């Protein structure tokens, strides 16, 4: 048994679901920067566990194919001027999921550097004047414009 932090997190979630009234069809993962990478990795590792994800300024190693989690609703946010984690990291995941008609939205935030979580966790819709635009990988995407409303509308299907 691995003792890595993701394995331990999954074990903790399983324990809590046994001990408390947890709606396991509404388990979400959110994270920014390193946490964005962690969010992508979590849904890649166990896509059946999650109802949705909101990673911001994250990425996924190129040897991990995002098609594995194409059915998990994901809304990714990334600043196009991010000097720490290049916007291209999110764009590559989006492009791959678009090829397989995945359930991913990508919001490109022009003029935003590494602080895209500030927008992600209070997003209420695109703003053409600022150059903030959301793209859908397929017609499967929920087009709700408010990030919290979108997140809580997601429920894992079995």
C-alpha cells in the first residue's frame, strides 16, 4: 500500500464516507498552482471518485492522457500571462479533451498572471472587455457562468 499523500487522501475520504453522512456522488476537487496540478492528478488517478474539478494554474504531465477522465466535468482557469505555470499547460489538456469530446471548460484570463484562483473562485461570467473567455471542449459541458453554481450542479453519475 502506497503512503503517498494522494493515496492517504483517498483513504481518508473513504473512511469519512463510512463514518459520516457524506454524499459520495458530490466529491469535488479544487486547487491552485501546485494544488491545480494535484487536482488534475487526482481525477486522472481515480476519475470514478469525483463529481467535478476546478483546477487553476495547473497542469498534467504529458505522459498522463486526459482522455482517461474525459467524463469528469472540469472547469479550468488559467491566466494567459502566467509566468510560473504557462497557460499552455491547461491549453494542452483542453486540446486533448476536445479531441475526445471531453467534459471540460477552459477559461482563459487575458492579463492575469499566476493569481487565476482569485477569478476562478468568484467567476460570474466572461468579460469581453477584459479578454476573459470560456471555451467548451464539447457540447456536453454545463454552460453555467457562475463557478460555484456550476460546481454544485455537478453530481457523479454511476
